[in-house]
């Protein structure tokens, strides 16, 4: 497979089964009669249970590639396959977590988390809701409406709602972007904890280099529009990660360098 | 939108006694002023509050007050309900299928400025003089505003809600019931409230011409049968009071938690 510009020295995670395979994804939006190329020949493999961060500057098209992978948008060229099957639309086995905007304001915390569980019996549904309420630490807020929750709590509701349907994959689009820096750090820790417990395949879009290096097994560095895969960096540090360790800093600096921002500011 | 200060924004809301007392006092002062002004009028311009009160009592004793109020409410209920049951689903579908909206919008926009009262001759031609004509006029007055409200409300739903629904594998009917419908409720309730007010205006006018019962008929009849202006004003007072009660009733919907997320705090 065209694993793009993987640095030869980095250890690989090829041992896992391939979960998602993107092949030459291109996307051209029609605008004012002309075509604007947003994605340019993006190829990528994501292993089963892997945590991959797509990292790039705002507006580079990384959200678009995530929407293509989740089946919300059809690409102009190329194909995404998950478990070997072409993606033709959104699927409850793969849940897209929007920023907190995706929480339904007309449902309580319970109602939101149970949204995808209408096929279960009331008892099973209630049990599942209680489990995920506890997992994201929202006990006591079951009957609360989103307008009375903070941004971080809404974000946790959305993650819990996604996990409650037991998907194999999660797509997260800058999920913590709207949170304050303290809440963001806590949420990263919680996401890692949940990921280690449930071992979902996660594709996480962010523009935050530290966030990517703290969370991911691999960081896919994207170039500015039209987005291309510029480089794929393996983060070979075990969790919990020491963010002042030499290895962490050298990986982070490597990514800064790839983006062309090393030792500036 | 700032949500945090919601609970402390309205200190008066908890004190029900105060919130009733204030406008109550104001109305009492107005009644006294009205009474005094009428005492000093040289030519009869308006009956005083005492005469109007007596007229209300007289209507009550003759059994007409309840009969006319019920007659008016009956017409509004059926006309308004029919319009809501037909107009809201049509509006939602028009909003959902944008192409249908493009096709029907010009028709809606041409029909909308025509006052429902302009339909009175045609309504009488179709349904004769009677309840059905009045109900039809109220239906006309309510149907278009409700359709347009529902249509615009759907067009304003954030795409992310629909995407979440699709992501969780909802079929079309489920999507409409669990996402579309709750998402438009806040807008819809505002539309219902405004439209009910209009329907209440229209029933009075319709009853002046098309039927021989109801509060509108009372006003016209009191003037025609011997210039009983005390009865005219009594009818007006009843129209005002019932209009207020209808509005209060429908406003209580705006406080339902699954609806009130759509309104800002002030």
C-alpha cells in the first residue's frame, strides 16, 4: 500500500489488521464556476484499535477527509474502505463526534446518551445509559438538559452517546477545540482511559500538535490546502506519557519541523 | 448566548403575589380613571365601567354570555386545529424537500397578503351563513402562517442534528419524529401563539357577518338592536379577556424544558 511518506526509521504498527483504507482520496468543491481542490490524493491505512491523529492547520481540509471517511460526503475521486467494504454513507458502527454542537438540546443527558439505543428493551437501555453516564462521570446529571451543562460536560455527553451504541470506530472532529485548556487536558485523559478500556479504532482531527503527540499511536501531518499527507509519525511512547521526556519533545519538534515551524515564534 | 445567569435574572418571577398585584393595581387605577372620565363627558362617548359591568351581568343572567363565548371558542378551536393538523406537516415537508419549497413558495407568498376577511363572500357562497363559514375563515387565517412557520423552521435546523440522526442509522420516519420535529418545536410554538392571536381576531370579524351567535355577533347585534353600547363594550371586554387567557395558555408551552432551549433568556 502507498503508506505515503512514512519515515523509514520509525517502528511500524503493521502487525494489526487493517480497519480503514483510504485510496487516493481527492475532493474538488465547485465554487464560483471554478473548482477548488481541497483534498489531493490522500492515501492512508488505519489499523484495528489504532488511535490516529490527523494534524493540520485550520481550513486545510482535515475535517473534509474525516467527513469523507464517515460517509457524510462522497469524494470526487478515490475510495474509502472499512473492513474491506466501500463506505457509501454514515453507519451506526462508526460514530462521528462533533464538537459539543451535536448534543440535542431537547433531550436530557439520559435522553441524549440513549438516543441510539431505541432498539433495546427499556431495562437494557437503562442499564447501558447508566454505564456510560458513569464512564464519563456525569452521575447526578441524568435529568439535566444541555443548556444547563458546561461545554466540557456536553462534550462528554456526546462521547458517551457515541460509545453507548458500541461502535467499532469513532471519528472525532476537533472535539476539545471549544474547551478551556484545563478541561481539555482532563478530557484528553478521559478519552485515553476510555480508549484503553474499549479499544475502539479512533481517528481524531486536531490542529494542536501537543494534543496529537499526547494521544495518538500515529500522527498524520497534513499540508495546507489542498490537503496532502505530508508525513506520518509513529509515537512510540507508552501511556501515560511523560510530556517533558526527551522522546516526547523530540517527536514534537520533529512534527514542528515537518510543518516548518521549528524553533520559531 | 449567555446561559449562566438564567436563574437569577428574574427575581420577581418567584414572587407570584407581586407579579399579580402589580398589573392588578394598574388595571384598578385605569378602571377608576375610566369611571371618572365618563362622569364628566357632556355627550355620550363611551359607557362607564359600572354600566359595562351591569351589561355583563345581564348577559350572564340571560345565558347569552356563556353561549356566545362557547360559540366563538368552538369556531376558533376547529378552524385553528384543522389548520395546525394540515399546515404543520405540509410546512415541514416543504421545508425538508427544498425543491417543493421553491415550487410552492410563490403561491404561498401571493396568498399570504390576502386578508382572510376578503374571503368572506366566497366562504358564504361555498358554505352558506353558518358555523362552517366562520370555521373556514379561521382555518384560512391560520393555515398559511403555520405552513410558512413550519417551512422556515425546518430550513433553519442545524445540519449537524440531521447528520447525527443519519449517523445513528435512523430511517426517514424516525428522523422526522426524533430529530426534525423536536428541533422545530420552539419556532413552531411561537408560530402557534401568533397565529392563535390572529385567529381570535378573525373570529370576531367573521361572526359579525357570517353567523348569528358569538361575541362578534353580540357586538353588531347590540348596536343594531337599539344602540346598546354597554353591551358592545361588554363584548369587547370579553374578547380581550379570552384573548389574554388563550395567549397565557399557549405561552405555558414555552416553558416546557424540551422546548425552551430554543429561546434566549430575556
